[in-house]
C-alpha cells in the first residue's frame, strides 16, 4: 500500500494559513505481522492449523482468534517462518519509518538468538520440543534461513543497517557456532566427507528421522543451500574449504544424468495428473534422499518403508513431495567456480 512520510503542508486560504500533517498510511502486511508475532518474538507458519497470507483484511472476530493464537509457544523457523517476517518488517520500517516494525523485527532476531542450541544448531520449533521439532533442522533451509538473517545483521546489508548495533556481536557469535555445527554434521562415509541430512539429533548430532517419510539420508536439496552459505563466508578456513569441496564432489558423484521429472495427464486422479521420471538426454537431476553408505536414491510413503523407485510409492506422496530437483545446478555451474577463483581449494 502507498505510504507517506509525515510532511507538514501549508495551504493558503486568504490571509489565514491552515497547517495539517498527512500521517503514514498503514502497511497491511506489516501490521498483520505485528498481530501474529508470538510473545517470544517468533512467528508461527499457520493460522487455525493452515498456511495463511498476510495481505488480507482480517475481521475483528478473526483478530480475536489471532490474539489467542499469538499467546501460544508455537513459534518456528519452518517453511520460511520468522525469517520472512523479519525481512519484511525491516523493509517496511525503512519505507514507512514506523518504530513498531523495527521493534518487531529486532524481537524476531532476538528469538533466533534464543532458539539456537549451544552446539550451534537450530530446532525447527522453539520452545516446543514435541517429537522431531527439537531436531537440528536443515529441512526446507530452516537453519540456513536463520543464519542468513544474522549474517545480514552483522554485515548491515539487505536493509539490516537499521537494526540495533547491540545485536551485531551476538549475531556474529551465533554464526560462528552455526558454522561449527554445520561442519560437525557433514556426513562421513568410509572416512570421506559427503553432504548433509535434513535433520539431526540435537544431542548426538547424528542424522535423525522427522516425519515418517523423512528418514536419515544425505539430502540433494538442503545440502545445496548449506554449501551456498559456506561459500558466502569471507576468508574461509581450511575446514570450510574442505566441506565445500567435498560436498561439490558428492553432488557430481550422485547426479542423475539423462532423466527429468514431468507431470502427465491422469484423468480420474485427485490432481488429474501424475508425476513420472522419463528419459531426456539433455537433463540432469538430483534426488532429495540418498541412502547413507550407498548413495542410492530412495523414496517413502507415510508408512516409512524405503522404496527405490518413485513408481513404487503411492499417488499421494509421489505427487506431494519434491523427490527430485536440480538444486545444486547453480552451485556447480556458476557459484562454485567463482568461489574457487577467489579462494582456491
């Protein structure tokens, strides 16, 4: 929505002068984010159990329900939650100069700092530790989203130059711990570094299971963003270089050449289409899950039973999860070669 700075205007009416001030127009999304923010500073990804959007006018009765949910301890960093609100509110503050937006963003940053484990990892939810929510979570880039926020705080970039200077040192310390966790959780097979699992036990740092179909594995998706984050570090240590080089080598080893994923018409099914893997000599893809020790792609239904072909799992999971993708393509084709020129192996 359009916003205005507070500008005093003078309107001449004969011999009299009329003074008035145009007030800031509200930013609908930012104002809604203030409503949804939890007391500990974070945000939930759901409203009444479902995903929602901020760019809508909520009724008074809905605002009462929002206030009730805002009192819960269900803040999390899943599916971009909390990170996207912090980023939007910082931009909104720079646009509208509303101190409430900046205060909310800074409380969100403090939430990220509070949620971090001493070992450097982040749980998916904080303080809720029910089931797998306590695991150190790379899934859907949760932990990397948190680290990128803190990195912007430290570097005063991406509009984060407005954030309190008091947050810079704790953010820098959190980044150091986060990198240490990343390096410690890189999976070794026969003494050789590979890449990362989606989630880890917060105590043992061993690959862990989350949902029934999210088994311990090496991830072709989440590992990509981890490598991007490591490559963004200035003057990388030998340990960071080794981690990046090993992960890139693993990406190259496990790539699946000559195939692509397509949706084909499937009349009578729930979505009217079905997902298939077909031959394509020009295409390269990666699997979401690789078996630790064999690098064999695998797939699961909600029963948690490992299958080695996407055709062997049911329609719902086959079409409801990103089992294949081209996630590391940019790293391999562009970002890693440029990183090598700057840093060497």
